[in-house]
């Protein structure tokens, strides 16, 4: 089970306050603490490690620049970061384009004690799942990654995507149904862990 | 048409899952939707599980660390205001400076060192003076170096920042501005080269040792534009990763002066390292100097001086350049006539005066390359005023 923990909100506010005061260390901590979620989001959306690294780097550079110009995020650091990440992805790829499956992904390393077949299935599922997600629309992908992948709140997701809360509620249902449709077209074994 | 009941049930379930509930918990809450809800939530879980691993993300983060740190090392004003506000800030600073001077604290602060209570006052005062007279930049840089020397001499623990030209480089330390800085904690990077002008952030310890926290290149090195090489080549296995978007290449930072004509003749190809023998002293070349005269008047041979300083073409030395000589050269009044110096004349003050006090006074403007000698002044200065400026 992949568990990702974003810093809690009070810690985030603290970091923001320090960053606004020009504290370099705070910015380093932000990079360390928030890099992974941002990377994962971008990675899911682009399905390419190197692009994800490049874009993630750009997001954090923009953060530094923003603070330097006195325009750093005031309210929600995570919101700012994900919003910028979203835009960077669109800048990079354009909206609505289906991402071509570029490099065949490496197989994830197998844990030792599992039976080889089970491992293969589990690995393939992940790959299949990723590609299936990429078949969805941009909005659908984002809502699923933010709500399930990053476990952001409804309001946070709405802010990041620039939509109403009710819209997000509808969107997440449609997205899940769409994903189900895509996946049901491929033989699938969902291994519950 | 989307059923409102399911929409709410789904949303609530997603929230619960995020808080650690299981899918079964959610199904129990909404038995009327259980069938579809189960499938939907499983889909969601699949999305979560199919994310890239934390390890992968961490590796990516580490690969990007260097670039991030570099971008960060540029000075960052807290909430840097728009130009108009900046004027207001400047005015406020000047008022503050006046008040400080009026209170006498300004003068007290003049000699303070990093870590002292009044050190902040000193820096504020410098900023204010700098904005009136940018020519003081070099002088203030020299102050940082002097302060570093003092801190080291006092065996004080402090954080130091200073800029200078690298004199020599060894495996895990560099010599710069007469100081030795341990560079081992620094991440892998482009190797430093003598002659490079860098900004060093370091900490001193109670044993007088300096350990680098960060080193930033201020100008391209004589042979390579280090900046473009970037991106910790060791870290990235992928040739396709292009530093095309190298974001603001911080090569020319606005705050540290690029005005200094600090050209070091090639220390490159031969891999020559400037390492003066014991007893040799540092000397800053002035307009009108030439190497043979300097050598002669300091008791050395031209060849030797050239070799020690890695000077390949002895005709090429530049005002502001720092070289080592066997001793302080005998002063200008005794110097043989210099041939081709249109620079000499009227404009600037006679060298002797200019020598002192790392440019506290505004005289410095005319000679931006003026640097202050470390300690040897007393020997040399026949007449002058080592001004009232204490250290």
C-alpha cells in the first residue's frame, strides 16, 4: 500500500510564514517535503520519469522565484504547488492531447517472497492501471490523482482545479466509472492487498 | 443523470478512505449503494496503488537537489517589493541609518563582526551607503573577507559569507582570500579552479576552521562556462535530460558586483596552481604596475614571480588582480617611471592614500578594483594615513 503523507496544515502554514520572511531553510524543507507528491502527480499525468523530473523541478523553481518577487503563496502551499504543476503539464503537452505511450516502463522490482506469477500480475496491473488512467480526460485524471492518489480534500481539489465543489463531486463519480469501463476491456485481476 | 445519493455517498467515502477507513467500512455506511460503490472505490484504490513509488520520487528529488539549491543560493529578500515600494524602503532605511548614526551605534557597529549584536546594523548601514554609492561594493566585499579573518583568528563560531578569488584548490579544501575553507561537505559539483571568483557561505568553528556550506560561482571561469555544464552530470543517467530550460542562470547575480575586472590570466591548461612559498605576500595589482617592476621591487625574479602566480604571459596583468610577491613591493615614489599608463594621472588620488582603509571613503569610486592588503600595510606606507579606520 502506498501511503503518502503531506505535511499537516499547521506545519504547512509554519513553513509558509518562514518562507515569506526569507528563510532559505524553509524553502529547502518545502522542497524536501513536497517534492514527492508533486512528482507523483506529474508522473501519473505524463507517464514519463524524465519529463516528470523536469516539470517538477520547474514547479519548485517557480516557487523560489515567486517568493523572491514577493508573490509566494499566502494561503495554501499545496494548492499553489499542484496548481502550478497542472499548468506546467499543460504548457508542456497542451490540453486534451492524449499522451503517447513513450518509453516502455521498467518493471517494478519484485519483492522476494511472493510467487513469481502473483508478482507479475500485480506489476502488470499497475502498468495497465496507469495506462488506463491516461485514457481518461484531463479533468478526470486530475480528480482521481488528487482525490485518491494524493488524498486531498474536496475543497483543496476544487481550488486546484479551479472548479466548484459540486462539480468535483460529479466529476469523481464520472471519472471512476470511466476508468472502470476502460479497465473492463482488458483482462484484469485486481489484487486486494 | 447522476443520482445525488450516490454522489454524496461516494464523496463521503473518499473522504473516509483518506482518513484511513477501509472500503468495507464505507460499504457498511451506504448499503443501498454498496454494489456500485464497491467497484468505484476499488477503482480509486487502484489509482492510488498505481502511483509511482516513493523511492522513485525520492531519487528524482535528489537528482534535482543541486539545481534547486543553486537557485536558492541567490539572495532572497523577504517579500521583495515592487520598485515603488523599494524607494519607500530605501528611504526608511536611510532614516534608520541616520538615527543609528545619531545614536552612535553606527560607529560602534563599524567594527562589529558576524555574530555581534550590532552586526546587523553594520550591514544595514552598508546597504544604505551602497545604494548611494555602488562603488563601495568592492570595499564591502573586502570587509567580509576581513571579518572572516578576524572571526577565524578569534576562534569564534559564526556564519560567514564572503566573495573572493580562489587561490588554490585541493581535494577537500580551497584557499581563498587568505583563508582555507573545507569543501568536503559540498555535494558533487563542477570542480573549482583557481582564479574563479566565488561567493562562499561557511561556518567557522571554535578551532578557527572554516567549513563551506555553499559555494557559488560569480563569474564564468576562465576556461569553461561552468554554469552551462551544470546538472551534476554524475547524477543523471539519461543523456536526453537537457538543461535547456536552465532557469535564470544565476551566473550574474545583481547583488554581487560584476564590475570587478578580475581577470586571472590562464591558470588553465597547464593545471598550474597558484601556491606562493612561505613568506610571500599578497598584492593587488594597480594601474601602472607591471610584473617585472613588481618582481624587482619585491626582491624576486620575474620568472619566479610569474611561475608562482601562474602567469603565462608576463605582459598581461590587470589592475585589481591579486598576485603573490616575495615581499611588498617598494612603494611608488621609488618606482621607475612606468611607460604606458594613461590611467595614472589626474583622476585618482595618489596610490599611497588609496591604499588604506579598504575604501571606507568615497575616494574609492574612481578605483573600483582597489583592494585592501591583508596585513602588511604598516611596512610599506611611508607617509600615509592609515586613516582613522580601525579594524
